[in-house]
């Protein structure tokens, strides 16, 4: 797929859609938007339809290649590819680029689902296939729909959103009980402590909900865990 993109100012006009969640518009404008969403969905289904067993790797776009979490992401991307699993990310820099690089250099399939924003960086250069989405919710659908497991490295609001939305989908039975692995134990342990000591204690979630989140810094263990999702297809 071509990586040529219009200038930032032009992209802001033709691709970025900040009005979606800003209240009602005319029926005509909303109808055009609905058709755009439908077309973007069908296009993604078409491009990803032949993708084999795949694991989505979530993580920050802000960490440099020399960061230890990025190095961990590259190791796990390579290990996933060596085990025959495709690697899908949000297609951006940082953790995402590292995981894609690991998969690509190991000869595996490396996929990116990028989001169109006026300030977003270009998709990383380690992708065999990449798609761009106007809408975050469609992008997240594809990151979940085509995955048999999820590996999450340290990140910000977007990464937390991806963890908890995926966990909610598993909790409510909207997707199968696919593995969710957290890597970067020192980063995630305080969050797990909060889940157990505050949320479980308050009765807002169950202990089983927390137990679904596997914590490890071992790429081999992470891959063994997510490979159990392949048998659930």
C-alpha cells in the first residue's frame, strides 16, 4: 500500500473528523458520516480477511528505541513471529514500532492499524500491511477482532483504554476469554495492586477479573500464554 499522504493542513480537512462526538448535525451530514464509517469498516474487513492467527501488542508511542520497554517489545515481537503468529499494533512509533520491528526482522507478518490525526506521526517503517482509520472505535474493533491474544506494554491513556476495553469485552462475554498479558512488571504492579486492594475489595470487580491479567517480563512465557488463544478459535 502506498505511504504517500497529503500535507497536514489538507489531511485536517479531508480525513480528520472532530465533529463525530460533538452533538447532532443535519441528517444529511450524519448520513454521509455513516456511509464513511461503513466503507472504512468494509475496507478493513477486506484487507485483513486473510490474516492468520494474530496477537495485538499495545503500548506507548512516546518511548524511544533505546528504552528498555521498547527493547522488551522488540523481543516479544520477534518471539511471536518465530512462533508463527502475526503481530498487529497501532502502527505508530515507540513500543508499537519496536514490536513491529521484532516481527518484521524475524520474517513474520507485521501489521499496523494507524489513526489519522493532524499531529500523529507517520506509520512506522516495519509494516507489511497497514491501514489508516479516521475513527478510534473502528481501529479498536480491528485490533481486537483479528487477535487471539493481547500483549500490553507500558503506555498512557490510550493503552489503559485498550486494556480495560478488552478486559470488559472478555468479562461480558463479547469476545472469548483470550489471554491478556502485561509486560513491564514494575510499571503494571501498582495498577494490579489497585485493582485487587481497591476495586475487588469494594466489590466493583471480582478477583477472577484481575486474574485474567497475566504479568510477566519473559517473552517466551508471554507467547506461550497468548498461544492458548489459538486453540480457542
